[in-house]
């Protein structure tokens, strides 16, 4: 790791990230270094670390890592944090276009919220333990009663490591409908714990809960999802072939502090 490393910390509805400006392409971090920086006792502490890298044909590239130091699949809340970071760095755009591990994304800021367009979802897979879908990251969605008292870490860890989803594992979303509202708690692989919010998990949960109540192809949907760290809004359109497109993840991302390691 460089002798001095400047960083900024952001939280997106409680999902927190370390953001580093790497537009000069000089920063190289090992898996062990990333894990130590993200450690909540021995480092800065975060659910993940994101590098803002240069990209020849787009505004920038998102390179994101889980708190265990491994490169992770697409992170919606991390992507929204990256957009706010870019704006705070002085990268001013009406619409941002950036590259991530799953391809190109579009984003914009509107009235204090970051709107991030996600990749299309090809469809829902029915497994022995519940519906699963890939919203940029693989997610299992399970409805439960008494969500606040539910053993999310214990049950989520068991399902995340189930042979059904190996070798990569899966993120596990437990949701409850109360007064017509969707409440969500998520166990995230790579973090190996519950996080206060998960953007791709909120998308998966919004799609499943709306599917369960009846969907019409071609009709745009908007679903508020209440996470432990705040509310996210999900827009999407179901297609006749069972896929989902025009998926937008909407919510705030806030700078909490900056420093030098």
C-alpha cells in the first residue's frame, strides 16, 4: 500500500463504503490490505472499498471490493456512493456513464437522491428454498414473520453457504409486508454479516414482492423498500418474456468523513 492514502467515507442508507480517487491509476491494494482497511476494529471500517478508476470511453470505472478484500459483483448502494463522490470531486455531469464489473451504468442526481440504472434481470429462478434472481449480484428472497426479531445472521449464513448456491454463494434477503409496505433485512456474502441496506437486494425483493401481488407486462412499477438504514425506491418494468428492464435504484448517499491512512 502507498505510504499515504487519502480516502473519503460515504453511507448509502447505512451501507457504508470507503471511496478512493484513483484517476491517476497509481493505487494498488492487496486483498489483505483492503480487508484491514475495512476492518471495524483495526482499520477505517466499512462494508466495502471502491476505487474510482480512469476509463477511456466512459466518465470513470467502478472497482469495488467487499470488506473481506475480495472483488465483488455489482453493488447498487456502492454505485450511488460513487456518483456522489464523483460529484464532490468536481466531476459535474447531467448524466454519468461509468463501467462496473457487469458493464455500463447510467446515473443522475435529482433532489438529493442518486438514481442509478441497473442491468436488466433475465428472470426469476425458483429454488427449493425460495425465488432467486441476479440483479447485478445473486440474491435469494424469503418472506418471514416478525422480521425485527428474525435470526438474520444465523439463517442467512446457512443459506448463503448452502450447496444449492455453491461455489459462489448467494446474498439472502428476508422481507416482511406490514400495512402494504416492504421491510427488508439482508445477509451479504463477502461482508459475511447483516448490512443495514443492500441496493441489489432491495431490487430483488421489490421484484419478488410485486410479482407475488400481480404484475402486468410493460407497466412501470415503483416500490419503496424500507431497510434498516433507510428507504430505497425501486423502479422497474416487467417484460412478457419474464425478464425485468428499466431498473432504477433510487436513494441518498451521504459523505460522513474523510482522512488519510
